[in-house]
C-alpha cells in the first residue's frame, strides 16, 4: 500500500506494518527533506485507515476518492498561518475534535511544517496528544526535525524519510521524462535528493520555461560579483534573482553545484558536474579556497532553511549574497 513511495523502503515497511497490525500510535512524526513523499505517505495512511475495501487502500472507494480529492471532512490539514502555526489554529482544531468524526472510521489530522508550531500552540496541542480523542490519528510533517518542540516530538513515533538517491532520480528522468542521460546526471546532482525539484528542472530543460542553462549563466556571471564587489552590486544581484522568485530554488541548487565543482576540481577534475564549464571552474579553483567554498555552501543551506520557514525572500537573498562575499 505504500509501495509508491520512492526510495523509502524502511518508512514504507514501518507504515505498512502499523496499518496491517492495527496498532498504529495516535501520533506520528514524518521528517525528511522536501520532495521525498512525506505528504503522500500521510494521505496514503489516511486512505488505508478509512478504506471501504478489503484491499487497503483501494484508491477507488468513496472514502479513498474523497481523500485523494482533498474533500474528506475528517481528514484535516493544518498549515502555518504566515510563518507559524498559531494558538488560534489549534483551538479551532480542538473544537473540531470535540465532535465525533462525520463519516470516517479514523479521523486523521495532518500538521504540515510542524517545526513552525509556536510555544503557545505547542502547549495546547500537547494536551491533545497526551489525551488523544478516540478514533483520531495525528501526523506531523517537518523538514527540520530539530526545530520541532521537544515536548511534541516526544509524544510521536518518529519516521525518517530518506533523500531520493541520485541513481533513482536519473532513472526517473531518463526513463519517464525522456531527459538525456548526461543532463539527467547534472539535474540529479543539483536536486540533492528532491525528486519533484528534479522534475521541475527537467521541465525547465524541456523548454516549457526559461531554460535552466540560462539560469546557470546568470549564476556564473554573478560569481565574480561575490569576490570583493561593492554592497550595491551584491544587492543588485540579489534583486536579479528575486525577480525570478519562482526559480530561486533552482538558482540555489546551481550555486551549490558550482561551489562543489570548484572544490572537487582541486582533487579530481574529471568528476565535476558542470564539465562544459571546466575552464571557468579551473580558474576559480586556483584562486578560491576549500574553506571559503564550504562556508558559502553552508550559507546557501541556511538561506534554504530560512525560505522554507517563510522568511522574507528578498531579505534572505540579500543576506546570502553579503555573507558569501565575506568568506
């Protein structure tokens, strides 16, 4: 029933066993990077808990169809209001939980970005988790497990989802989307275990949007700006990226790959990803230190975490450029 989860053998086995034996805990915490199937697993669990067929989940019964269409009244999804999940949202949830499920065998509450639950909301939710309503499951989802309130995390069975392997991403892009293998290799490296991100970059490659090679050219042209340029030029470059806000994740992936290649070139130039840029990378590798590249990569990861937490995008990009220029 969880076989459609890609590269998630252990999480699939755990969830299948819990459903099959009927001894699932009332609260689960799914953690892992974006794009590894956490939401899909949560919805599959909800379908399995409420399927009207003997073959759970069948995907075609009334209950399964409602869950897939996001119209089931007893499958409730909670997302941050702005940057956080607020006490008002949890109070509203508690009010709903005071009533019996409308039609579900098991009501399922899916809380996205569980790391965004603020302390006040967390205290209210904790009381519910300590004395859970009958016939109700809670599934909390996070990309930042360490930021989930410890009191909340301790009440959940934790299931960790793995990044999708580069091999799997390459096969998926080549076999199902028809991406040339050499380009699939580059995309898989930049996607960093996130399959939907790889598909999005493949969509860019197909010509449906700005070609990702054009996006890469923007990044390459901007790398020189990071080395000793004025604050005005750094902010101007950040603004240029901000204007393509829908493609910021691709920009950051390209940037990480560039810095990775600069490091790798020092030891094994034949293993760089952007082989068509070998001359440019060779030149930068001579002048830039490994430590500075590692610090820039870490700065990008910090920016990605900030963006996932709904931080101001323009400000995040500006801070990123300034940080990278100072290492």
